């Protein structure tokens, strides 16, 4: 029997690529010189798309595949998949929730600690001899006992909160409704009011058209010159122009970002700012989590082609 033909939008580690190539005929879009002509040539044979959270599948890609049945996302976020186009054509969509939650929360906490205690500059202070030449490193800001806000108390936001509780922080959160699973934390539906009471504002919202730039000028300035914004969700949740302006004028103290508009290219103004910690979208990037994500991506593809229920459907 011939193998189902799939379109692979981005690369995967060897441990996933091998089993993918064994079970499917994978057309590797990311290796093509010209995406349009590659899609034109192979689109008609594609039955599933295997993509990554940040790459998704837009309507051009979906339209180029008239016999498409499934889009399997390697990532929890599926905001880059055109769900409307999928709905119209009855195309199923899956993601990889849960398996990455802890690592994403861990990185958010690490970013908060790293930035608040000035660890990047402190490392440089040791390596470039400043410690010996100039003495003590400038004093930094405390984390424990301060006020944290979590914008979006889903799976990842909840794990962030659990970790923050270990630092004796006062925790508040915004979401569509109060969460029964977080009885000890303060529910504040208005993001601006949340920001006003946050020394550290974590952005952990699933991105959608409705959350675009939810962290705008008002929220950013409400966090204030002594506060920090940590984004481990999607860049679109923050108005980057407003963020850069606030970091430049110091009306926002600092930021720690794992995601950027247009990544991996990012707004070059970020590189000039001393008060932002920049990370290369690797919150889920541990061997353990990526192995589990790859397994789940493949489990969804396999289940679909064997006619079994999808393990983690979105649509
Ligand atoms: C990426 C992510 O998918 O889970 C998500 O939504 O954005 C990440 O885990 C990861 O970088 C793999 O592409």
C-alpha cells in the first residue's frame, strides 16, 4: 500500500524525521527553493500537513491542497492555522497540548529571575574582568514576595502561578472568568487593572484575533517603570511598537520575551535596548518535551490515517 503523502512545513529532529519518513511520504516544503511552485506541484497529492506552532498553515497553503484532510501542529498554539478555511472544508486540526506546559512555565520563571537579577550582565561582569577591575556588580531587584499578574490562566498560566507561589508572591490573574482551580489567587478581569497591581506581568494567553495587542500602551504603562513584562505566548498579544517605545522611555522597567513579530527576524530596535531579555522562541525546547511533542504530532497523523479518534483534536 502506498504511504499517505504529507506536507512538512518545517524541520523536526532526527528522532521524529525517521519515523515520519517510515510511515509517510513527506514533501518537505522548508527545503523548497520556491514555495509557490512547490505547493503547485505537490499540493494536489497532500492528505495532511505537519507543521509547527509558529509556522501554522495559511489559506494559500490550505487552498493549494484540495484533498487535505488533517493539519497536525507541533505546538500547543494553532493561531497560525487558518481555522476558518479548515472549518469550511471539514479539515481536522490537532495540536500538542499538556506535554509542553511545564517547560514553558519553567522558562517564563527563569526569564523573570534572570532579568530581575541582571544575570546576563552579571555573567559579562565576570567574564570581561569588570568584577576584578570595578568591584561589586550593581544591585538588582528582588523577586520573592512581590506582586505577579498572569494574563491568561490556562494550562501554562496556571503552572506559572504555581511556581510563583513558591516565591511567596501575591498572585492575580485575568481571564474570561474566575477559575475555580485558583481559589487563592485574585481574579481581576480588566488587564489594565491587573497590570497596575503587577510588578511582573506574565503573558500566557492563547493568541487569537481577539487577543491581538491586548497588551497595548495602556497595559504596558500600567506595569510601569518598576515593572517587567514576560511574554511566553505569542508576539501578537503585545503591541511591539508600544512596548519598544515604553522600554526606550523607561515608562516600562523591563521585558523578557521569547516570541517576536516576524520571528526569527525581529525588530532591530530590540537589539539596542539594554532593558529587554531576548530568547529565541524556545520555551518548549527541551529534549524531553520535544520528544513528547513529536510523538503526539505523529500519533495524531497515525490515528487519522488508521481511522481512529484523534488524540488531541482542535477541530
Ligand atoms: C513551537 C509553540 O511550536 O507550542 C507552541 O505553540 O509555539 C512552540 O512550542 C515550537 O517552537 C516548535 O516549533
